[in-house]
C-alpha cells in the first residue's frame, strides 16, 4: 500500500457499498467527506482510471434516460480484496495520515461493516501507542548537540501524544 495519503483507497472502499458512476462518487466525497478530502472531478476520474488500470475497478458505460451515457464503476474481485484490506488496516502513526484516513475509514466502515468499528478502533489505538513509543526511543538516540534534530523529534512526540489524547477522548465519549 502507499505510504502517503491518497484518495485511491478511500474511493475503492466507497465502491464496497455498491457500484457508482463517477459523478455520484464525487458527490458522496464532497458531501460526506469534504472536510477531509478535497478532490476535484478531474482528480477523481484520474484516480478511477488508475484503479481501473490496476484491475481493481471496472467501468461500464450505461445509457442514461436523458443525455449522455454514464460510466458506472464496480469493484473487481481483486479490487474488493484491496478495499477490504485497506478498510481493516489501521493507519500508520502519522498525524497527517490519521487526520485523513481515520474519519474516512470510520465513515466507510459504518456504511459496509459497522460491527467491525470497535475492534478496528482498538487496533488503531495500539498502532498510535506503538508509534509514540518508537518516536520516544528514536529521540533518545539523537545526540544532545543535534539541537534541531532533537527539536523536530520532540515536536513529533508532542503531536502524536496529542493525537492519542484526542483519540481517547473522542472514542471514550462515543462509547467506543
């Protein structure tokens, strides 16, 4: 899987619910995930084309009742496996990635597998705790004379510690 956040896996997972035409996918992303992902229609169609080139989605032209035909995208068996794997895999411990992927995964899990959410949250929290421990250990290895490296490392520690605090407050209040 990619190491940087990309809308391709969320797009793939969105199609777990049902096949959709590109405009509908864009509408759902804009309406329900617009504060998380900012994706133009051209970016969306480019992402769908990449997913299709990988063999993870298949687009089929469907005639419209009025106007132009639409291209409806559905998961292939390989795409279904990729989408389900991504959906169940906790985000790596990065504030930026978790900011994008955690709410997206929860939204999508709520659509297709709501019972999987508590166990997913447990695994995501464990990933954050492991990441924080790795950062603390890494910071210990930086010599005291490398002031700016230590500064950057301690900043990351504070960010991840704040993320963990937010995570615990948010999901405790939701009963998760």
